[in-house]
């Protein structure tokens, strides 16, 4: 992922020299419930009109969208974000991660994308690959706990979605196999690896490699409660000058029937995406599969259906990743093009790429999130536009005119926290004043829980204390709840259509009795509260009957 950020930050109207860029590159519970019928979905949707008066509700306020994915990437390769360095104690690693989650909560994000397989290694006890060196500093060394179990449970405790980020083919950030753990699969199968650009990669053209990569990923899916499998932009490696990726022998062995090596390479990546998509859904139908590619599929000069860009890299031709096909075939559930350029940047204009991707996902069961270059804000080596503290917030304002855009992911966590020029603070004030629910993915099944029963709402010394019961049967019980607050002694039937009255979301506890304390409530004011239940795919129940907390 970081390759593309550095690679294109120097984009000009002509192709960029990859040789110069590489020198600066750092790296970067059971089966799902049945699908609800359209009638059931309509009945379950909160708001939509006032049934007592028959009046239509006003249009939702675009400044407070009810559903919007908001996340940040937490990169582990070369210790970009977490852990901040190798060899930290277990307590230090945990404390650092909790601080990242605190920052996500403070900025009203609702997801984290955490890199757990950065270099053909693992952040969990995997039977396929060794422990990651980015944890302890020693490839294969047990860190003394199960990081992935901790990462997932703590994210869910804050009701943040956890997207498990895997790099499929990168084996090492250096080219000496002797640096790998002694039992590393790449040392056991040296014919699987290709040295390129000072690094080691698995050869995507070997069928056994593809199956192995899928198996390694599926082990995490099957054994941990991840919400999504996530890839970034690494497939075949980014070009490094005139150096050739040495897979000619593999092409001669497996490439029969393809007119050229490029088509064969693209098919290898297509097979990985297609097969993994099927296998994820077979294992856990509710787990999403998303990919965040370099944002330019092809330039319009290369292909009349490409984007109006002049990028030095095109995923179709240089990475052999037919990203547009994955959307059109609906092999993935969401796509996050890394639109890492400012509005008005001539070679790759944010204002041209977002409409292009919006048109690609329109009418398809693939959600569009935008990858945002938080790392560029306030950085002197970037285009002068990134010295404007309002550049990033303008991106989200632009997105409002493209309803296909369902959210944003920010690279990376350390830059979100750095908040140079107050760029993230401005963005949060302009766009994240209210929390938001994660967008539904109805194509994955699921159904809304039953209407919860809000038993009580009363002011206490701690705040307004709410208590409710989940009335759903065990297999339909809510995974989380949304809490709405209205001023005065009644709720507004139209007040569930956007996030204007959405107070927070909370993870479900065990059992049917649930509760929450609104510590922001003014004890001298009257509020009316309502609660909805959401399943793991964020289908929302009808609101509970309102309960009023009076002074």
C-alpha cells in the first residue's frame, strides 16, 4: 500500500521512473440467518414517515448521514503504526493498541483495518506461517499472547468493526531467504519465491502457492471473529525500473491457452480473488471481502473506458490486477480505491477519480469507500495543496454529490493521530459531528433483530441510565444497539432517518438485559430515548417505544 502512496506522490504528466521511487519505499458463529424479504426489510427500517399523521418525513440531512463507514488503516509492516517498534513487552503492545482505539472513538470512527499478515507471517498462532518479526524483532518468535484475539475483542468492545488486513504475496522486505524463520514455507519451498526489487515474493502463477495463501487467510477467518478480509494494492509487485519479475518458467508450465504473459498474470490474480471470495462465504457468509487498490485502473489514453488520468501506474497493466472486473463480477463486497491526490491534481484528480469509481459500483452489490491520504496533509514534500488544512474536508464535501460513496478509510493511524494542520479535527467537525452506523450489506444475508423493549430511562448521579431487553430469539439476537436521544418528552418519528439524534452505538452484552449510561446528559433537562438493535451486518430493527428521563 505504501508503495503506491510514495510512487504516485511524485506523479507528473509523464510516467514516473520506478527506479527512483523504489529507493525511497518504506513499505510500507453459526451459519448466517436467512435473508429478510423486501417487505420485512421495509417494516424493520426505522423512520421513513410519520404513521400517526401520514406526512412524509423531510429528506435526511446530508451533513449527518445515518450510515457511513469511517475507518483508519493500522499498518504493522516495518512498524508503521502498531506496534511502534519491535520487541515491546506484551503490556506495551496492548497499551499502544488501546490508545489507537481511543483515538478512533474520539474521532467517531466505526472501524479499524489492521494488518495481521504483512509479510507471509502471522499475528496469531498460525499452523501455516511463522510469528511476525514486527512483533518481537525475531522471525518466528512467540510474542507471549495471541495478538489477533486481543485486537478483535478490544475493537468489538468499542463496537468498531475489525477488518483483518492481509498482504497475499509479499514474503519479505529484504531479499535474503536466510533472514526468514527456519520453518518458513518460503525456505521449505524455495521454488515458490521470486526475488524482485530487493524483496521476496511468492510466485502468484504457481497454483499451490495460491491455495496456500488462501488456506493461511482462511485459518484466521475460521478461528477469529473478524468482520472482513481486506487486501491493499499489492498483487504482482510495482515495477522497479527495467527489472523483470522472473516467472518465465512458471508461465511456460502453466500459461497454455493465454495469448501472452500479461493475460496469464491477470488470470492468476483473478483466480485468487474469485476463489477466496467463495471460500470466505462458505466458511462464514457474513464476513466481508474488500480490496483497496491503487486508484487508477487504466488511463483514458490507454483505454477509452479508463479514468481521465495520466498516471504513471495502471493496475490492469502494471500490477496485473483487473480491479474493475472484480467490481463488475461482484467478487468483492467493497472496494477502496486509494485516491491519494488532491482536488485539481492534473495527472490524477480526486474530482475525476471519485466519479469514475462511483459509476463503476453503481447498480452493483459492491460498496465504495474512498482511501484518503492523511499522510500527505501538512507534509512539505507533497503538492502545495496539502498545505491547506481544509484539503481533506473538501474531499468529503465532494463525496456528498456522489451517493455511491459509502465512507472513507484513512492512511494511516499515526497520521490520523498526528492531525497536522488540524486537518483531521477540521474534517471531524465538518463531517463527523454525529456518530454513524456501518452501511448494510444486504447481499450477504442477515436480518434485523426484533424491536427491543426499552424498560427505563432515568437521571442518576452518573448520567441518564437506560435499561432495555432484547426480545429476539437467540439466533436473531442483536450484535449491537443504536441509542437515540431527543430533547423533550417525546421522540420524533422522523428523527431516525439521519444521525441527528443518534447518540451512540454500543456492543451487545451477554444475555437479554442490556444497558447504557448517557454521561453527556444534562441532569436538569428532559430527554426521550429510543433504542434499536442491529445484527452483525447492521440491519436495524424498529425503534423501541420511547422512554423519558426527567429532572
